[in-house]
């Protein structure tokens, strides 16, 4: 057996590739049946095998238990020199590998930062990886007579550099639930372990407070497993301004935009909770002194109203705090796109509501209004809001689930 054949047999039997490849017995049989080196020279124009050094080529690739191709031999990429072969056949060997030139070289980003050949730990792939023995790249595919066996591999032509929303393979690559707060992890981290999520929407219940003249939610069973049905199904009847809900322009403006067409980029994004401890209504003058950062586009007002949700079944009262007309104008002048309040309406009661100046001022400017928020457990400050109103066709309002994310 010639030296090249001896290397292949040795490489195959030592487990050069672990994974979905042919058994060692079949590899050995194929090696025995291969043509001699002289035949290879005659038909493929290859040089003799003097450049083949098995000690530099053992374990070229290692198929890990996670089925990722990772480099496992620092000799192959550190400084091992090989005689270049003038030509390589592409019909069987190069084409399946996606190699398009005679002397293909492994791209730098094929080698991981945390590979031993790089001499340091890291995450993902790094095309600037520095090797301890010069800047020579691995010449894996210059080994003559091996490409016909490398057809067994699944080698990607190029592996992209690590992106911000990816974690390294060596950290077992637990999928990150939050693309904005990705961390390397060796397990599926609980999202709530990294952020705090406040549910500031009321629970829909038959005894909850509603606007006078509007019925409370009705929840009636339609099918019940206890009665022999295959599943549980209920019929829910409620007004579209029940509980925590969103007011679109159509609520007060005939022909205005409907709830199913509200811009999503307004309903989701950075938000500021502002606390107001007064007993009267919030005014523009008060907002001037409130220290609201310039550029704030979403404001939720926490007032004494929130304490009322300690008993969500308590009767409706008109003695609640909200914005007055000057505060609504202040929001428009400062580019606010979403405003929320912690009771059933953002409009004051009594003489101030004549003409509904707060609703009309805000809705005519395209500002989204959220009413009946529960802000008891939320401190003033910066959050990210996720407001998801029901997508009701041509709706003049919609119950919503609203979350504040605290990082």
C-alpha cells in the first residue's frame, strides 16, 4: 500500500470525520480498491506523494456532537507546508465542495476564535483571527488524491462572521429570546431573568367597572369538557372600550383612522412614565416643569387613579385625574405620538369636557390614546412599551394588552 493510501486508511479508521459518514470497513475497502499513485499521476496529472505528511493532516475536521463542522487540528492551519498540485479534478471532488479554483484555501472565517489554532477564546467566527505561527492559511484541499473522499463532507463554501443576535457554538447556542439583549448562554435563559415585564392592563371580568351605560363583559360557556365536550370554549361579549383599551381617531372623528390601521411603530417603542401627585388635572404648565426629556414620543401618566385598581370592581366615579386642554396641546407641540392615562377616560369631567378638547386635540393630530391603565406597580422612568389592541376591522376602539419592559 502506498503512502497516500496508508494515510487515507489511517485517517478513516481514526475517525477523521465523526457523524453521518461511511463506516471504517467500507472506507478501508475503498482505499484498497483505489488506483495506485502511478495511475493517479497518469490520469490526473498529480505529482508524486512526497508532499503528503500524515502527521500534519490527522483529524482535519471533527464533526462534533452538535453536528457543526469545527476545526480540530492546529497543524492543518498553523503552518503546515504542502507542495501545490497543478491541477485538481472538479467533476467529483471540487464541485460538491463548492470550490471554484485550483488551489482553494480555507477562508479565515472558517476558523473560530475559540479554536485552538487561534490560541485564544472567543465567540463566533472572526475573520481577523491571528494564528500563532504566521499568517499562512490552511491548505486543506491541496492534498492530492483526497478530494474524492472529501465528497462525504458537507462543507459550506463560506461561514459568515458572527452577528450580534447570535451566540457561539461552544456556548451551546441557546436561542436568544430577546434580540435586543442577547447574551451568550449555555441554556435557554428565562427572558424574565434579564428584564422585568410589567403587565399594566386590567383583567377582563364580569364585575369590572365600565363607563356608565356600557355593559360589563359577559363570559358564557359554549362547550365544556365537564359536560362531555372535547374542549372548553366560551362566548365573550364586551364593548370595544372596555377595560384597558385604545382610542383611534375614529372614536371622535367621523372618517378618522380605525384601530386596525394604527401604525405599529407608535404602539411599540421607548416610553416614559410620568407621575403626577396633584388632585386637579395635568396642565401644560406642569409639564413644562416636569422634566420630560426632549424627544419623548410616548408618555403614560401615573396619577392617584391607579390606587383605585386595588378594588377593580369598585363603582365608577367622575372624580378622577386626567389631562386638560393645555396638556393635550403641550403633547402635540412636543411631538408626542402616544399618551396613556390610568382611568377610564383621558377627558376631564364637568365643564372642561365641553367639546371634548383633549380627545379632539390629540386624535386630530394622530396621537394614539390608551385609557384604563393599571400603573400601581410601575415607578416613574424609562421603559419600552408594547401595546397590542385587538385588530378589529374598522374599529373605533379595541381592548388591548399592554406591557412595560424594564431593563
